[in-house]
């Protein structure tokens, strides 16, 4: 019986430093970089499917209203603001580290390879995939001198001959292939840096402006603001803008009936206090740029105008347009009107209504059948009591808090009214509501992308690098000249290419062209192709 203890062939465990080196090698490998790049692309998918708070807060509001339970989970994992979520930033940072750690060693290796001498001519050139052999009357030294000139004219880099290499010329070309490959990967880093720069210094805000109104480029005037960690409000350009006219056109017939045809805003801009006003036009995909800040049209809507009067019919308690939010593609819009009433004129009034641009009433109830304002009507109900506007608590301008309010009733039923433009409805307590008409409103996105120019540079570099890596071929060529049996000089020309197929065929053609160039420079000769 063998009483020797068993031999443990397992390698010793890694210490802390060795484990860190192993983890670093894994992170900076091209395989992991590709995995992280794919993971980043997958992580960005929710940002294009789920509405984002900094892009379209109205859609986020609607999604929350339709899916309250699911929205809670989305908020926990940041799906309403994917590109600012910690998990997305972690993938982003890991990809940056992986790419930089992968590229830097390759840059050093490429630098050394580009400065290294081309390899000397092999002993047997006949083994090369491209080979030609000719005989000429010139001396070997004359042939080699001509070969150097021919290869230089074709942008080959020549090897400095060492002792014992006087009978051959070695040359190499195609290092730009690896240069293009590295340039492409560096451009990815540049684009990632541009996006990171934009995330730190850029801002994106939305502001809803009715036709005939305006805003100034100040944080207090924005409806929503998403900004980077290093964004400074003092950097906001001090311009102001008035919406002189906003025009909405829709497809009138065909399969695309009711689809938007054109949104166009005519605006007056004052670039800075005291400057002369300027008139501009903003269209979808044609933003206005002011001092590095871009203003885009996001989505439009209608703002029905109301006048609320006291019971005496003369005292105006509130008047003007109020933006309603569209609920569907036919621009059925809902909203509220909050009227804070002086105590001597009764309770506060809260109005909930639906605006129908092209109203149609059937057995299913009122609805809009076209987004254009062909037959505008409003359907509303009203409440009275305390709006709570003096409680110091912020409220949404699109929601009515009826906690301390009571709905008007008429004949024992909740008060409701259907109104066309110009109609007036009397509330049960004697006060009046008049539907004066409507104006359009436009939701504008105001923002600055600090990394846009850098991203453009990265994109151009990526295209240049990709073209270099795809179209440049690294190859080597050798020319050997020796005296033959009949006293003539035997010239051997050979080439090596790592690729196969058509690239190998091109190499054969190139070696043939080099040989023909040699013969032309030497004044002609006889030769033959050998496999």
C-alpha cells in the first residue's frame, strides 16, 4: 500500500495584489470592453421606450396616472431618468476605464512596432504566397538600388541593411491599419467623454408658453429642469422670447388623417437686456440657437380662454387662457381653472373641463374627431370652497385638490355645462363662466449640450479610423538579387500578407506590379511567374 500523502497540484491562492492584477487584466481586455459596450446599449433601451422626465414630462405624468404601481418600481430603479441613474453611470464608467486600459498598452505596442525595422528577407522566398522571379542584365547592386527607389515610390518603409544582408531589400507597409483601428477605439472614448461632459455641464429645461405670451431664460420660469452636476445658473444666456404666433397644421385626408403636418412658431427674441428685438421662426427639427442654447418644439396644445364674473355680472374674478393638456392624438385636452376669489364675492372656484377641438357627440359621449379646431367646445364642471392656495403647499396647475371643496349641483345632479365659443354658463350660486375662445400653446425645450462639438469630432475620427482599419492592408515585400549560372542577375520578388482570399489575390497583383516597375526602371528584361 502506498502510504505517501497525496500530492496537491492545485496552484496556490492569489494574494491581494495578484488578485487586483488579474481583475485589472480582465477589465481592460477587449472582450470585457465589448461586453460592457453591449451592456451599455442594452441599458439605454429603456430610455427610448419609457418616457423620460427630462425629455417629455407630460408623457411621464400620463404614464404615472395610468400605471401608479408600476411607476413606483420605475422610480426606485430610475427608469424615468435612465441616463442619470447610478447603475447606468456605473456601466458607463466601467466602459471608459476598460477602453482606456485596453487602448494605452496597444498604443505603446503600436508605437514600438511602427518604429521597428521590417524583418529581413527569408532564406527561401519561394515559400511566400506571392513570388516572382526574373533575370536581368544589370548588376545586383544596380537592381537593389532600383528596388529601393521603386519601393519608396510605393510608400514602403525600407529596412536598413545590416551585415550579411547586402543581397536583398526588405520593406513593409500598412501600419496605418492598426493606427486606424486604434483611432476608432480612441474615438469611442472621445464620444463617451463628450457625453459625460454634456452630462456634467449641460442642461435641459421645458417651458409651456401660450400664443401671445413669453418667457425669459431663467430657472424660475422653467416648468422642469434637468441639469448636470457642474451646471451653473449664472451661465444661462439672458434672452427673452415672445410667441407671436404658433401654427399647427394637420393632414386633412388619407391614411394619415389627423397626423401633424407642420408645427411652426414665429417668435420675437431679445438676446440680452437692451438689445434690439429679432424675429425668428422655429419648426420641428429646425431649432433656434441663441448664444449656444437651442430651443426646440416638443409638443403643442390648446389653451381655452375663460372669463369668470361675480354674481353681479360685472366684476371680473378671472380671465384669460389656461393651458389644457392633450390626452390623445385628436387633442382631446383636460385641465383646470383655479379662481381665487376675494371673500366679499364668495368661495373660491375650481373648474374641471375638457376641451374638444372638433367636438362630436354620440352614444359613447363627447369626443374630438380631429386635432384641428373645426368645432371647438368645452365640457366642464365646477367646485366651490377653499382651493388651499394660501396654505404654502405647492400645487400642480393641472390638478384640482377638492379636499376642502364641494361640487356644484343643479337639480340634485352634479353641475355640468357644454359650451361653444361665446357661450356663458351661470353657476348655481349666481356667478358666471364665459368661454371666450382659445389660443394655442407650445411646449419648448431649452437646453445646451456642452459636448456636442467634441462628439462630432469623435464621430469624424471614428469614420476615418474605421476606413483605415478596413481598407489599409499590412504587407511585407522583399527583393533579392544574385548572380545566376549564366552570368545574368536573378531577381526574386516576394510578398507576405496575413489576410486570405481577395486580399491574397491583391498581394499577388501588387508583387507583379513591383516587379514590372523594376523591369521598367531597368530598361526591360525577361522573367517568369513561379508559384
